[in-house]
C-alpha cells in the first residue's frame, strides 16, 4: 500500500469536475473545500474531450489553472487518465473501436465507456494521453496520486476481442485439444478443429457453453488489467514517487477479478452506492474491500449524498452520510470520498447529487459534509491498528461468475445472495468478518463460512480440509459448493464433489423447491433442498421425509438448503442481535447507532438515535 503523496491522516473529498462550471466558480469551490476540510479531489476523470479536443492537439490551460488553485488552497489532486470516455473525434475516426454487444449491435458515441478494450487504436490513444498528462504534471506540487481510467468493466464482443481472446486462450490452454477438453465441446457438436473457429460467446439460439462464457470473463478481466498496466508503466516511469490506483466498481455485471487486480494497484480503492439497506450493504462492501487489500488500508473513492432505492433517488437522511462514511473508516478505509464535489447542472447524472448540492452551501447536505470533514482528522489515531475479525467468509470471483451461467436447476439461487446472507447474519449479531480467498491461510479464524463455492480447485479443497482437520475452528459449507472444477466441469461421483470427504456426506440429487419446508428442528428452509446420504457425518437437522438436511463431520458443517436468517444465526451459535454496529481496532472501538432508539454500548456509553462514538474502550474480561 502506498499513500497519496504529501497527505497525512485520512483522505476527504471527491470527484471535482471544474470543466462543467464557469471559471469564476472555481475560487468559490476551493474556498468551500477549505471550509469543509477537503484535502484530496479526483480531477479529469471524464475530461478527454476537453484535454484533447482534436487528435494530437491539447488544451491544458484550464487544467493548469485548476491545479494551481487547488494547490494554493491546500488540496491535493488525484489526477485521472480520462480513458473511460473517449472523445467524439476518436469514435468518428475509429468506429471499429466502438463497443459491440453480444447480439452484434455496434453502440454509438453518446454516453460513457463506449470503447473496445482490445481495439489497437483505443490502446494507443489511451497510452498517448496518459503519457502527455504525466509529462506535463509530473512536477506539479498538487499531484498526490494517479487515478487510471474509471470503473473498469466494459464488455465487448467485436472482432478485435475475438482475435485477442484466441491469443489469450492459447496462453491459458496451450492446445486446441486442451481447449476442447476444458470446454466439453463434444456436447452439441462444438468441437473446434482450428483456432480461427473459436469466438467469444455471442447471442446464439439457446444456452451458451458455460465454460466458454467463464473464460470470456477471465479474458476480459486480464485484458482490462493489461490496459491498466500499460498506463501504470507510463506513469511509474515519469512519476516514480506518485502512487497509482483505479477505482473498483462492484456488481454481478463486472468482469473484473479484484483479487488479481488488487496486487497491481498501489492502493485498493472502491466506489460504493448502497440501495435497500445502506448500513448492511456498506459493511459488506467495506469488508470486501479490506479483503482485497489483504487487511491493509484501502480507500472509499466514491459514494453519494443520495441513495438509489429501486425506482427512487433521494437525499440520505440527516446524519446518514456521516454514519455510512464512519462505517467505511471503521472497517479499513483511510478516508471518505464522494462523487461528486458539486452537483451538475446538466448531463446524464445531473440528479446524482454532490457535496455541494443544487441548493448550494446553505443547505443541510453541505453542513453535514463540512462537519464530517472536520471530524475525520481526529480519527486518524484510531485507524492505526488493523480491523479485528474472528470470522472469515470465502469470496471467489470466478465461482460467482460460474454460478451466473444459465441452465441451473433453479433460478432462485445465486452466489451473491448466498454470500450476502452469510455476511448479513454475522453483521446483525455484531461479528466482524474478513472476506478471504479460498487459497488464504484460514488458521487464525474461529469460524470460516463457505457460501456456494461452486467452482473450486483441488488446492482450495485441500486448504479447507486442512482447516477443518486442524481443529482451528468451525467450517460451515453451504449447498452448491465444491461442485465443479476450474473449467466448470462437474466433479462426478456425487455432490458436493471436491468436499465430500471433509464434509462426510454424499449428495445424490438436487431437489429445488417452490414452497418453504419445515425441518425437524422447526426451522424454515427454502429454494433448495438435496437428497443427502451420510458418509461419516451426523445429521443435525432433517427434512420432513427424514433425510439429512444439515450435517456435522468433526468441525465441518454442511447446510444443504437455504435457511432463514434466524435459523442461520442459531446454527452458527450466535447470540442476540447487536443493537449497534461495533468494530474494534486495537484499543479503539467504533460504535454506530443506525437505529431510532438510544443504545448502551461497551464502556457504559449511551448512543442517541443515529449517534456514533469512537473511543478507547477496554476489552471485556
């Protein structure tokens, strides 16, 4: 981890887009930033058309003045390479570099992210603008960090992608024989006899080949990472003392393996926009980011002052901006940043909100922004120790991708739902959890939860066996784990495949259900059931027909159905739900009351509704 150059303490600020505003507004912006305690802003994220209005012709005058003003105001700059939105001239000159969807539609210029990551012209233009920026601003005193691109995640299925995909497949599989074996191409007469026959999965008559779809996601992640590395190399060459990052965006649609990307950035940074349950979703995203960062500090690069909830977008409730920001900080973020500084007057995201809202600085939102900025510096000491977590949840990006393939026995299952439930149950009972990769050392955890780890390597399966057999803690594995190998091929002989031995069970059949069923423990199960045979394990709960539903084999527990949250908590041996969010970091305790009632917390402190505290609290005896 490398911290932004010249900054001490926590980062506070957001995306700043001065090109959207008349120049006379800029000085007011800097004055308001000083008032709000802002010390870092991201500049230039979507500025390519203003920086290079004509190919090879640059206009840096406005950016020079902006960076000078920010430096004079004591605000550091996270300077972006603007490659997420190529300018109109580029799309006109290189129509082959526009995105092609799976159904063959070539998209038009007019939004963001309309480019092909494999198009040579795009790669060349991206490298060129990155070099020009680095050459011009490498000595500027405001430059604190480089922000490459924005939210990598664009899909494309064009011929450029097809050619690059074939090259990648040669490197991964070596031979056509190996590819045919990995993809099981004997099914539906898909056997390839020449490399030029291999294409990225496009719109087709019926179900696509799941192994082919999985490899496309792997390829896109590596291809985009190659784009990042190209720009990073240029920036590192010209500014070796300035850290380089990009902002991870999270979602099922994103073809990015953050475990691999996290090794390439100097500082893990995420964007997070919660919706239905902001406190729980914030804790989930923050714990996940800390996992990607290997337990080291990371940075919340973007959040919003509004909440997207289904069809609605509304300003966060009074105090909610502060509470959610503190939750991120408690769980490892070295600051809190927003999109964006000043709410836009026009453009596609004019209702996104800003630290300075449309109402201006005389507003509830800005007053809370200012108060949060004045609070954060006092928390730097409390962020010195690592976040303490007694439980681990396995997170594997590729397993999640594999479970998105169509054709599963039930449409009601999903990797993200399984992982979110495990985290939600722990969160609601005051247990802080780390997200860890299946290959990680698990020996330091009292509890390891494995939610629907559909795709698993032999090495990862052995890692779980060592944990369970070593007596370190309890291993809890849920249904649809251990089923397939790294090529998404089913491990035959009975489910859960690679984990049959450690769990002491053999599953003969999957039996998805439409209506909930009641186990002999009185607990409710839904969506998914199985015909489980004991092979050394004992039954902890049974289905109505008397067959095992939940089993235990030594320290390993298998859950063959989706339990209710309450039943899940009882299985894990959790006590009463926690009334407030508590995160311990060494001597420091972060306490956040997201509810509407006064709550007592350790240290005999009382938190009012919506209140928070960061205090040194002795550990309980």
